[in-house]
C-alpha cells in the first residue's frame, strides 16, 4: 500500500519551504510515496517539483489550490494552470478539461474559504460526476471536528475521500494522508478515479496547535492591519486626530 500527502504549499504561494526542501524532507523524513504540491492559484512550483522528482524517493503530482468565488478547489494531476475567480462548477469543469481531478478541500472549515455542506450537496445533485471527491482529513484545521463532519458528509454524498496535510512548513508534511493500492502517482490516479482510497486521520500534538494558532494570528492579523491601512488611505476622514489640550 502507498501513502500520499495530497495538499502541500511551497514558497510559490504562502508556504515557507522551497520545492527542493519539500522533496528532501518527504524523501528522507516521511513514509510518503507520493506528494502533491498544491500552491494557491499557481502551477509553477508543482511543475518544478515534478521535474526534480527523479532525483528523490517520492513521486510528485502537480496540482493547485484554486480560489473560486465560492471557496477553494483542490485540483490534482494538472498540466495547465486554471484561472482563479470563476465559480466552483466552472473551475471544476476547467480542471476536468485539462485532464485533472477536482476535489473540495476542507469543505466544512469555518476559517478557510470553503464551499460548505449546502452548496456541496447541491453541486453533487446537479453534477453528480463532476467532483472526484472531497478532502475528509485536513491536517491544518484547528478544529478536527470539521474533519469528522466531512467524513460523514462524504458518506452521505457517496464521494471518494482524500487526506492531505495542507502543510505550509516542512514539519507539517504528512500530518494527514491518503492510503492507496500501489506506490506511484499512476497507481494513485487509478485509485482516485475508482474511489479506492482511504483518508488517514490527522496526527499532531499540542505544539502543532500552538504553531497553528501563531500562524493564524500572524497571517490574518496582518491582513486586518493591511485592510485597515488601505481603508484609511481611501477615506482620510477616518484617520485618527489627536485632540489639542
């Protein structure tokens, strides 16, 4: 049986590790057979990682985490980048046209941009063969109950389920994964298309939670500050004025 981490970010988007460092870490410090580089709205890092993969132990699947106007979409086995900003359905259809497999990542997350249960149910009802599955185990969620809920949802909808770390730093790689028959990316694709994969539960300790809380505070805190600064530039009347004594 093979093990794959299907959701990893690099410095090509908001990750902190180069693709070379990811390949070294996954090859030397994990039991993974396959990894997917899935940067936000770019395929560049994933294609570079695949080029370098021949020098490492792990196989590489090129992918993207695409920003739709209804939440993120995880695309695997992409050969061409997909434009962000489309609807979830349009994005999934484009992924299919490019030969990729579309998944709903962290579908029930309250913090990450996600499609949500109501919209996902409607999508599966209206386009039953469009999605390849959903991410039922995401290693980066602060509240693991959202993974349990995603597991229940995937059984309700009859969808295949995958696991991925959603790693943004090296030591997060492999904190959630996908079990499949075989050990290559070709084996993985066959298993995904048949729905014969098993998401493995996220594994992390208290230190991981503290790191994630710090990462969240820094990431979203800075965004709030930047948004406020932008608002002040647009609306000078909102700037603070010191009152004279």
